[in-house]
C-alpha cells in the first residue's frame, strides 16, 4: 500500500489559522461508514447524533507550552571562518527546542532547530537574563531528534509554563498568542494530565454546556489519557505504508475508565471515540490484555502506545469516531481511512474541500459512524 494513495488536493486558504470565538460553532461532516452517505451539519448537532447508552471516550491530556527559545553555548559547534564578523553571534545564536517526550525526571526527547548545528555535548540555555533552564544534548535520534538532559531545578514545569510557547503546528503560519493557551486546550483537559505537545483537536469543539447536553441524553462518558507526541503527527518518510514505524506515546487508563469501557462492550453498546489519539489508546490497550474467553479487554494502567492503524486493521473497541480533518498522506488520515474505507474517506474530503470546510487543528470536524 502506497503512502501516495492517501494524498488529496487542499487549497491553502482552507487551512484554519484562527480558532472560532465559539468552540461549538464549527461545522461537522456526518459520514456513514458503510453507505458512503454524507451530510453537512453543525457541531452543535453532535449530541443529537449520539444514542442513549453510548459511551463517549475523551482524551483528557493537557497541552503544555513545549516550545522553548534559548541559546547554545557554541562549545561543540563546527568552526566558522574568523573572517566572518558574525561568527561569535552565530555560534551562540538562538535555538528553538520542541520537547516531545519525557523519558524520566530530567531527560526529554526533543526537536531542535537548527538541528545540524547542535551536536552531542552542546549546552543549551533558556531564560532572558540568567540561565533559568540549562540542558545538555546527550543523544541523537533517527530523524534528527535530540535527547536533552536538563539540570535539576525545584519546579521544572513551572519554569516551562513561564518561558514556553504554545506549540502550534507549523501549518498555522503565525506566532502563538496568549489566548492560544486557553483555546488550544480542551475544556476537559486535566491539570494533573499535563504532557501533550499538541491538542487532541477533535475535543476542541466541546463546551461545558454541550457536555451537559450529552449527559442529559443518557450518554456515559469515560476519560483516558494519551500524551500527544511525535507518534501522532510525525511525517511518513517511507513510500510504502507498511514500512512506517510510529514513535511511542505515553498513555494511562484508570480503573474506572477501564470498567466503563469493558461494561459497554459486554452490553454491546457503542464506544464513541473523540479523536484519533483516543482510538489508538483503546485499540492498543485492547491488544495488551485477553480474557479467559479469548476476548480482548481493556486493562487499567499505564504504558506506551506505538500502534499504527491503516486500512486492513481490525477494530476491536471503537464503534464511531469524531475527528478533525487531517493532513494529506498522514498516519491520522490512514487511521480514519482504516475505520471507514479509503475511497469513502477521500470522497468525504473531496466534498469537504468543495464545501469550503476549515481544515486541521483549528478547523471543522467529521463524525464517522
């Protein structure tokens, strides 16, 4: 299966650059998994499309300001010509770091720019006046990632919250603003579930009022946590889909959530996933535990999911999916295509382009059932 099979034409002006003032004012394309029927709706219709006794599963991970700007020491940089008057400034110039995955208390995997200039042993400093945060590059990854070891500080995340920037994706062609700290965050993100470098964007459409309407309809809600990292949005470098490997992403499923999910499945109720990260967490967890009858069950606990879902995948848990529109040739588009059929989804995307839907993180959404 070729990655090019998941390409589509998207006019640049359809990429949403700003969030709507009202979260729930987005448009929603209603897609039938089997009949290929498409219906243009508003997201405010979503509660009415849920069935009483459905189980709605949310990813409550919280985005943190993972983009840091700092400077490098230059001690391990390649030498530049002495005749260049800017040499000293170049060696100690500004760097950009995107923290992508915490390995332990002080070590992080990160993307660093300009990456080619920063080798193992380089020291990085963050802070306007003093070195509020200091890190050393201790390793390199396959696609240019770096492993950073930070110098211990009393409250690492408090400093990151003060110094960091909201990690808006690169297709949003503007700098982050203070309002993005609230808007690029779901209303149900938990303060104790901090760790994502990108929002689980299908959840950005929800408001407290809409969640109340959903509960009043008799829909049960469960929350899981998956910290969105490189595994969600990394580009596909291979030509063949099967050759791509995903980065691992940390997840947690509480006992109560596992019990709700397993009960819904035993009672043959629909499990409706909000977002592809929720899908990946549920389907990965189901494959880690098997009951005495041979049926997969969701076990509580933590782990690291690296499941890659593409057409041909046999879904065991998820019955319906709310998701935003995704990048061409991305693993997220492949996941949705696996759920509803490649031709069906590409037809839906063609319709969305023709009808001028807004795409990607701050854009509109689709409900597939």
